[in-house]
C-alpha cells in the first residue's frame, strides 16, 4: 500500500490544488509512482475520462503533473453547484442526482465505502498518494459531517497533514494559529508541518513571526512558497484569470456567466502571445472584440436570462449583426439557438426563447451525455473557414439534445464507437458541444490566425501555440519552485514516518 500525505488549507483558495500538483510533480521527478486524490470536489470545471466518467479538473491537472492518465478513482465525489442551495451529485463519475445541501449532508456518510474503495484501489497501484482537502478543517459547524473531506479523510487514510495558509489575503499567522487551535487534540497531532503560501517579498522579514508561530503551535513551518506566476489550470471560478484585462492584438471576449463551467476550454488561446482572453460580465467591458465566446454553464436557461437582463444579450446580437464572430460551446451553443425547452425541470423548467443566432432547438433530457470524442471540422464558411479539415480531441458533458439542420464538425465517439455530426453555423456564428475543441495546436493556431487576417493584422505577428511541451515546462517550473522554497527533505521524512 502507498504512503500518503495530505494538503489541507486554512480556507478555500489557499493554494491546496496547486501545491498538491507541485508535490505530485516532485515525487514523479524523483522516480515514484504517485497519484492525486480528493474525495470530494465542488467545482464547475469537470473532465470526462476515457471510460466516459466525470471528474474534477483539479485532479486532472494533478494527474498530468504526476505523469499519469486521469482516473475517476482520483475524485470519487464531484459536486457541481446549480444554484445557491443545491448541486448535482456525481459519484464514481456518474450522476447520483440533484440534491439540496441538507439532503446531501444527510446521506453523505453512506458514501464513505465508495470513497475508501477508490482510495484503496489507487493505493495498491502507487507508491505515494497526495491527498487534497477541501475548504478548512476548522469549520466547526461542519466537523460532524467531515467523514472524508479533511481530517476525516486523513484519519481514514492514516495520512499526515501539511496545513497551508494564504499570506496574500493577509493575517496568515492568525489563519494558521486559529485553525490549529480549533482542531481536536488528535487532529492537531496529525498536522506535521505548515506552509505559508503566495508570499511576495523578502522571506527574512517573516522570520520573527515564523519562530513565534512554531513556538505557539509546536509544528514546524516547512515552506514559504512565493506567489508563482504559472500558466496552470486553476480549480474554480475564484481564479484570477477570470478577471477582465486589456485587449491585445487579437482580442477574445468570453462571457463570464454566473455559472460558467469548463473555462479551461480557453487555456490554449490564453497562452498565445499577442492574444488577450478577457472574461466579461458587464456591457461596459464589451469593447470591440475579434471573437465573442459563450462558454459552458451549469444552468443554461438561468444564465441566458441573466444576459438578457443585464444587456449582454442585446450587445452580442448587435455585434453579430455587424459581422462579428461568435462561438458557443455546450451551454453557450444552446443559448445561440432559437428555443430551449425543459419539460422535465432539469434546469429551469418550461421553455425559453433563445438568442436566435443559430437555427437549432434544444430539449433538456434527464439523461446526461458524457463521452470523449475526436473529429475534424467540416466545410465552413465565414470568418473561420480556415478551420476546415483541422483535427481535434475533446469531450462532451451536457443534459440537452439539440436538433440542427447543419453541422460544423464530424466526430467519432470513443465510448460508443460511432460517428456523428455536431454543431451548427450561420454566417459568422458557430456552436457545438465539444469541450476542449480549441486545445489542439492546429485549431488554436488557425483560429487566431483567421481572426488576425480578418482584422488586417499580419498573422506572423502573433505568437505560436504553446502546446504540450509548454504545459510540461509549467509543471517543471512549479516543482522547481517547491524545491527551492520548501524543505522537501522534511516532507519526505513526514511521508516516511506517516502516522505511526
């Protein structure tokens, strides 16, 4: 069975996911078989495995850093919020149902066997498991429900814990001290080291505070990790990359929907020098983009109403009427159609007029489509005609079926082994269901060059597509940062000693 180490945080977004990915990379570089694990992940960014199962994107990133294929074993429970009070609950990659928070808490303990079965299977296949917690272990109102999230999981896996505090938000010593103080005595004994994360400046300034903190909590500080500017996918919409930014040579505006999902679809575009990907949520941010993207969403109808109410829909309609290029993915594709119908109350219930930019109609069903696909763009007209024949790989996650008289891609379903058509186009407006359709170098590069040419810019003035080598380099930079600013020998010692 594998050794394990768990990364917990004083709060959400303290940097647990990235530090876990970094440790996965360090252990992988050192020759160990390592896998990530997060029992319960709450996020709208998800991924479909080769088996057609759904898991959180954060564990996909960590698996990539570990040099292994993502598996649903790494994230047996995924919660996808659909509103302020409820979430879609996904267990072992398949939808269990839609639940309000209280319903989920009432049945949560019954999921422990599934969590431990997944963990034990990973443990048998690897030397090291890097476990990620969720939120804070000191949320005393929820501690009775913590059967596999933070300390509950650490106890079940007999895993030592590294506690991470976010100094960028301020009050990191109070964060760490207060969290440790609120833990039960047996839980405090499991915390073997603390990490100060996202530091900017001279580390020596922290020395007096670090010494006093160690005296107070009797736990060593094993690292002061700087604020790292790395191009690695973030876990959720707290990500700084979702902020608006200045337009560049080629300006792409992504509508920041309230329930935006899978914004990782645009990572390859963000990495190209000379391209700005701006996430906008107000009309005054719209500007004069070269491409507008409507991304995926966990609630298509509610987010379309949000755009209708705040004026963004009218802004996009005027933009498209003037010849602007629009691309919708998944929920964004559904919005661009003529009508959305929800007879089973999957999202909003009833019917809703779409934006009318594509000749398609969507009916939401109770059955969720989850599959990986590969394919090519079919003959296109308009601004993106150069995409014809370009190959891609991606995945589909949606609850709706869309009828379209035209199509833009021909895809092979790797799960079903069938070939079919998807998407629709109308002049310079395009849409399809495929997440990750821009990920390939061929598609991203051609898309950006087409937009540059339409704008009258020399395509050669735009940078090259980052590609897989760039991604691997980012993981190596992350590992180097941890080696330079953490006591990795102490981490290995904690790992070896475990909880024995």
